[in-house]
C-alpha cells in the first residue's frame, strides 16, 4: 500500500485491509488449484464450499433461526424493491403492501414496488426532508397487508430506526443495506431482511436476502425466474452463473467479523465511533447535525457547516489529510462520514481531530 487513506465513502465502501490482502494473496492460485477463484465453476465443489461456509457464518454471527433461508441474489438492493412485491404481494387478495418512507432509498422502494401491488405509505418524513424517523399510529398498520417495509438505516440522510415498529401479524421487511451486521438484531422479528453487499458485506452488484421459509412460494406467474426467491432457495442461489467473486469476498468479510469477536463486539465499537463524531458536532454551533438527535445513525454521520464555501474548504482540506469521500449526498449537501464496520477507530479519530482543528482555525 502507498499512503494511508481513510475511506468514508457511502458505498461501494471500504473493506478490511486484511480481507483485501487475503484476496490479493489467493487471487492467482486459490487453495493450490493453480487457478483464480474467479475462474472456477459456480457448480464446482470448491465454490459450493465457499457458498455454504458464507451462509453458515452469517447464521452463526447473527443467530438467524433455522426456518430462514439465506439467499444471494442479483441486482443489489435496488432489484429487491421490485422483487419483494412480486414475491409477497400475492399472499393477500388485496395485494396491499405497507411502507415507511424515511429517505431516498425508501422512496425508491415505494416507486419501484408500485407496478406490482397496492402500495401504501404508512408514514413519511418527507415534509422535513427526511431528518427523522416519523411518528406513526400502530392502528395504521393494516393487518390484512402482505407486509410492512422499512429502511432500517438511511444512508443519504443519516437516520436509523432505534426501535423497530410492531407489525402484529404482518411480516416486517427491512432493507438493511447500510447497517447489516453493525448491531445485534433479533431476526425472528422479521419476515425478511435484505442488503446490498457494498457497505458491510463485500463488493457491489449483489444482495443477500434472508427470508422466513413460509414466505416463499407466493410469487405470481409473471415473476421473472431470477426475481423469484423460491427459485433461488430451490437452487441454493445457483440457478444461473452467480457472482462467485462477490460471494467469496462475503465469506472472507464474515471470517474477519468473527475474528473481531462478532456482532456484539463490532456494535460496541461502532457506537464508540459514532459517539466521537457526534460529540464534536454537538460541542458548538460550528457544525450542525442534519438529523434529529433521537434518530441518529451509527453508520452514516451527516452534518453541515455554516456556509457552502466553508463546506467546500472543509472537503478540500480533509482530502489533503487523506480523509476520503466525505462529500454529502446531493439531496442533503454538507458532509457525510460513513463509518461502516471496517472503518477503524483510528480513522474516526483522525476525522474528529481534523474537525476540531478546522473549527479552531475557522470558527
């Protein structure tokens, strides 16, 4: 490696250095086979061992119950916005599907689902530019719905569900793309969770879907083969040539997380990282946090400075200090520090120290 850079990009995001080093070391000769892992058949014994090990590791790290299936699917999280209603809306005659609209990707989930069901928004925080998780009346969660969908962590705006909604008999579905494996979660409370790989799991372009087995088999005839979760389950995610390299990297990332001590240990570190940045933000009016305090994310820390000119100066000087990809999303502006599992505490400390010095010089 050359200069040491701390990558705060929202995704594709940084991977643990030790994982990238292992990829490098194994890339040309996987397990003494004389070929790369990206050259071996997805139906070979060697790759199927990788796939099963990744599934088993995820189950071990999360405590996912045995009656949930772990699938690797194409198209990332965005593809699941359409796949979910195609697979689940048919569970009920009304094809009614409920959504909380809490950010950019939650809005896209609603948009992409609309052609395939009766899509209804239970509550939204769009009126305040998604600076909070909206309050809601539990009575609005209609019990004849096929499912209730949330985006558990909102990458663009930096909000996070601290307590998940009680959905009664309605299966709760969560897009966990930007927080999966970052905190201990009781997966039995969910009918399905899914996550794009590119933040806490591996490379971009695929997603992991964890779905309760009783929710399989409800897809309509119009559902394309490669959007049908029951097909993925039947074929153990090998209906066609899957992204073997991505699944291999996921397995390495899960190995790394286990070596760190597991999800509970990484959650403690994640909360310490976020607390360090929020402490700097809250110390004065120089930095202004974008979201309401009660709903702050521990994965995506968003804030603004007093003027766009000062924000531009902040970004330029941060980059010169090897603090990379801190520019906020265009919907918010300002600064966004994405501090996913692989971000070490020393990277967060480097950013916090820079923020303190920048304030001293410019406050």
